[in-house]
C-alpha cells in the first residue's frame, strides 16, 4: 500500500536554514515540501486554503513570532519547532508540538522528529490502543489511563504509580513496568523513576520536576531524556 506524504511548509527567517530543511524534506520519502516562508504573516496569507499537514516553525521570525502564529491557527497541523534557543522548549510543548529541534538541524534528530509527527498525525488506532494499560494491584487487574500517570517510582519489589487522584502499588520491576508504557510519552530518567513527559513542569541538568516534586536525572539517562523533550547537544 502506498503511503500518503505529509504536505510541509517551512517558516524561518534564515535563507540558509530554509535551504537546509528543504533538502532534508525533499530527500525524505514521506514528506512533500509545498512552500517556504521567511515570516509568519507571509505564511498565514498563503496557507489559508491549502492543506498543510506539517509546519517546520522557527520561533524568532519577523512581524509575529512563532508562538503568536500558532495562536492564530484555528486548526493546527503537526508542528516541529526549529530554533537557536533552547529556552523556548517547555513553552513549545504547551502547544502540543511534535518535536523541538535546535539549529543546526542534525539529520538523525530530523528523522526522529518526523517519526513523531507521523505518529501523531496518523496514529488514531495506535493512540486508542495505548490509551489504557492494565496493572496488577491487590490480586486484581486494574485499568489505568495513561494520561493520569504522572510518574512511576521504584520501591523495593514494587513500583508506585503516581497519578492525578491516587497512587497505586504494583508488584513489578521497573524494567517490566516500563515495557507497558509508550516510549514516546514515558521516559526513564533514573534507575528509580519513569516520568510522563506531558506532566514535566521544568528540569535542569540534575533534576526533573512534576507538580513541585523534584526527581533525580541521572547522568546515564540525561541524553535520552533531553532528546525526548527535543534537545540535542
């Protein structure tokens, strides 16, 4: 079965960056570059009646910035942010972007971002399957909604599943429990912690915070976590 390509546009003030992204897009078998724009107003004027599936968007663009552009879109396609500034990353994920890439764009990070965008745009069936998991608690199999999980914490022979309204103690190792969780949303940041990326409030080089609780970010897991939230060093 032939796979449908995603129609893409690039919005970036840098001609060099537009050219670089254009090359990566045209070489990708599942992407179709329809246009490139140097500012947000130009893009908005030209995409009103055009089917766009994916926007590569710089934050620091003339006239209106990337966040202001996102606010004007009634129906947002998939968004991949491209920026020189890592400071915008957490705010960007409030807009449910597929990924956040730091310039210059690295090919393997580009490919990873495209995988995320394709998953989000065409994964209705996958999302439905991953919406819940069943965990063993007090000799019963209990259905847990993935969006309710904030983090998972190792406690001896058990893991504590910390959720919005309650906690659950599950007889399981962290490794076994992690296999039930979608890797695009849940990341192990330490031998004793798995976090839901959608719940992360802030982080630094050594900790990750969710709902005011700071959890250790191990040196071994640091790169995996930073790549998961869209950083590349």
